[in-house]
C-alpha cells in the first residue's frame, strides 16, 4: 500500500537517534506570545514541531534535517545544528 | 588527527565527490568528510542525473554505475482539478549510448561515486560533522570536526556541505537564506513491478519517463511536482518555495497525498507500495543568491553555492561541474603555492564563464517574477485546460467561433491588456 498520512510515511524511515536534540527552540515565550500561526507546526515535513499549550514540543528524532524550520521561523527562534556524526536520518534509497 | 592534507572536502555529495575525485587523480592528498553513515544517507534529489557532466569525470560511467533507467521521454503536464494539458518529447536517440540523462536513486549512486574518489586515492571519513572552519589571520587553514581531537588541516577547504551550508554562513559568505530562496520538496519512492511501469508509461525495459507537473499539483502555488520511473519503483514528489508553503499554510506531506490521490496521477501509482519518504530543501534563489564562492583557503561548490537551475531541474550536474572546476583551480593554486583568495578566484572566473552561471543568469528574474505574480500557476493553467476542453469538444460550434470564444473568455477573465502584460513579463523572465 501507498502511505496515507505522515505517521505512515515516517514509519518507512530509519533513524539513528542521538540522545540529545540537534534542534532547540530558543524562547518558548516567543512562540506563545508573538507567533499565533506557529507556522513551523504546519510546514515541517516531518511534523517535528507540536504546540502543547505553553511550549513547543520538538520531536527531533523524526527530523529529515532539511533546514526549513531554521529558515522559515519568522522569529529566528530555532537553533539548528546537524545531529552528531552518523546520527539522525538514514536514507536508504533516493 | 592533526594531520595536514592538500585538500579537505566537506560533504560527499555530487559536488564534493567530483572535486575529491579530480584532486586525487592529480596526486593531491584529499580528505573527504561525510556526516552520514555513508555517502548518500543524507542526500536527496528527485532523481534525474544528466550524462554530460558526469561523463567528464568518468567516461562511459553508465556501464558500471548503479543507475535506474535512461530517460527517453520527458512529459510536461499543466494540470487542473480533473484534467490535464500535456506535451512532451520522446526520442529513441536517448535510449542508446551515450544517453541524455538517467533516473537514479541517490543512496546507491552516491556510495558508488564516492568509492570512485576513494579508488583514486581520496580518504573518506563517514559519520563526521564539520562544526566549523578553522580560520587564522583571515585564512581558512582547516576544519573542526565533532570527533575527539577532531581538528584537521589543509591548504584548501572545499565547502560541499549542501543547501544549508552552515559553514559558508559561518565565514560570512552569505546571510541566512530567505524562505523564497529555497524550495521545500517532499517525495516518496513507491515500489511497483517493472512490467506495470513499462505498461503504464509505455516503456520498454531500460527506458525511463519523467513527468513534470504544474498547476493543481501544488494547488496553484509556485512549485512543481514530478513523477519519475526507476527500474522497479517510482519517485513521486512535490515542492514549492518555502515562502509559498508558509503563505498558503500548506503541509508538504498533505500536498504529496493530494497529488497521489489526484485523478490524473493515481492510476499511474495504483497498487504501489511506499518504500521511503524524503524531505529536502532545494536552493532555488538562482543567480542573485549565489554567495561568494572563493576566499582565502576556501571554495564553495554545488548546492552550498546555490547552483541549481530550477527551471530545467538541473542541479547534480552543476554540482559535479563546479566540483571539477574547483579541483582545477586548486591544482593550479598548488603549482603556484598560493592559496589566497586572489589565487583561488580562478575557480570563480571559471564558474562564471561556464554554462552554470550563464544559465542561472538567464533565469535570474524567473523565480521572483513567478512568485510575485501568482496568476501563471493559479489562473493560466486552469484557463489552458478550459480552452483545450472547449476546443476539442465537438458540439456543433464552428471552430472559428470556438477560437473567438476561447480568446474572449481569457481576456474577459483578466482583461486584454493584463493578458498581454503577463505574456510579456513571462517572456522577459525566461528569454
């Protein structure tokens, strides 16, 4: 079957997770008070960002390391690094 | 490892590997650093590799490289909700050597390609992140890695660290990119038996087809979708500029599912099994976004230098060619024993005299024009579909009257003057 939603898509992937996040929301207050759209929760292709009422939950384990959140955050509020060498997503095909 | 190399290349994608290969062949001592588990583990593209620039590096590579299918047909779809206007070209001269382009799966291809650099003498180290360039008196003299005692030194550092190129940003070669300078693209690899692919796309074995899809594939936003045939799988993907994605509040994976369920697309992929889902940014800022590409002891190649021609879906070939030009400049610099910016600027000159920058210059205003005037994707694609439907529907109306009606409908919707303006503006952007 071809996938129907993001959960099924992410399930196809292999990740070698680090124990420490390579993505950091610098100031959760900015998300809460200045960013009504919380647009990172929309455009992130892996649904890494989820707003939990008072803070941004960052599911870095499923990150594709594309860089969109760093560039797309309207407040430059995301510190973006690469996961430690050999960690993170492992594409096997394309 | 405080060893010193002639060249350190950061990133084993097409640009970095090409540069490593060309330098190693000339006897230079090359260290190629890759952050993934293997070259290709972090690398994504839609899937078309052009033959010409690859062959400059490895003659007749198609005889041994892990390729999918040589492309014999390129289709272009202007798609509306329940219709499509299509055109394309199929030519069997592309089915025989030396071919024009191939579909490839990057994880396989990049490993094979990097191994060619290793065979030529380059040292490849995987699973290593370069965290910063080591700069001394304004000269890049090496890199810092995330390994213990991970400083390594070289006469020249080649930044082939991809679209995000944190390293060239660290050096101040460019500022952070704007959301309209990058395209966020997602794709799936969908397994399908070879016979089904051949039947559905009208192909013989070892023949491939590519379809670029405009219009409703991005819900009228600035971007494209694609459907490419591999040996026993399809690559289907869609992307728009990140700015369009933000403005339209699109979830990229929902856009992909919308495409997969589109009535013009779904019969082609029906029964397929998803094998992988991938997201990546494409540097699409074009000519105006190309950063400084040469500094003291450092050059920038490939996606890191924003070398992508989005209109012609060329990128990996430009990456390879830029890697080769950088290698030639480095070899010359070594002969002079001078690794200053003015010495390495011969790479910049070669790049700007090549098809790469000339092509980017040709389309320098295209992305900006189509972003600023969304009517091309939002209005003209549906209009083309309506016109084709009207023209080809036999209902007793004389053809000359039909033509008049079609023109009248077009100009009624947008106004004669605006239509003429739109045509002129689009022509100017791509001429």
